C-alpha cells in the first residue's frame, strides 16, 4: 500500500506500506519494511530491511549465491 517503485525489478519479495524504491534497483527474496527508501541502483538480496531504513544509492546488501554478480562477496 502506498509504495512507489521507479523502474526497478522486485522478485519474490514483500514491500510493506510507504516504501520508495528508486530507479535501477534490484530486490530479490527480501522483505522491505514500511517507510524505507532505497536509493538508485541498490541491490538487495535475501535480506529483511528494518522499518524506516534509508539505503544509500549503489549499495549492495545480502548474499546472491550468484558467482557472476560479486554481491555479498569479499574482494
């Protein structure tokens, strides 16, 4: 309810109310709690984002188990 998703991909995830997801984000297998804001180009995988969290643009949070992405892996 009352969410805004701007040109992003949301897969197998739950958005609670008043969530704003900026452009070019990818959210997979996650729960985004109410009143969260995701900055542009974020990648959120297998994560519960707490109420009221503001995620900075270009952030990568969680583990994809995808060897090609590099997300969630130390470099």
